């Protein structure tokens, strides 16, 4: 499960705030800040191509995807790899490895 937190301060007063949440998908503004600060990571299949059913199950359970969305991500994973934040890719890797699918996570160029 992804978890995130943000904090900020009012520009016109001394008040500040902190927000925390979790879910299957990182909010886009937080995701973009992480990508800008740390760069993207790539998740790739390594070794023998596994059963498509196991890949689809792993992707769907990790991200609550529809079957069509999971098929599109599985195709991308098999071709060029999936790109995202390091944490997003590591969590997907955990779900895939639980189903005996060998993957690697590396910095994306």
C-alpha cells in the first residue's frame, strides 16, 4: 500500500498543515514532485517471460486496475518496462515477485 504525506504553510499567516493518506495510486501532484526530486525508476521483467495470468493478477491486486488497464500495463512491462516513482515500482515488484515473476527495478534513463 502506498502512503504519502504533504505539509505546507499559509503564505499570509503563520498557520501550517499536514496531510497524510494512503491508497493504490499516488496523487498526481505528489507523484510529479517525487519524480522531479528523485527521477523515474523502471520496472522490467527479467528472465523467462511468465504466465500472463499471474502478471495480470499481480498488477490488478496492486493497483485495483480493470482487466483492460492491466493488459495494457502487462504489455508495457513486457516491452519497455513500466516507469514511475521508485516506491511505485518497488511495490509493483513485490506483488509480481509474490507470484514468482522475476523483475528488476532500476533508474530510468
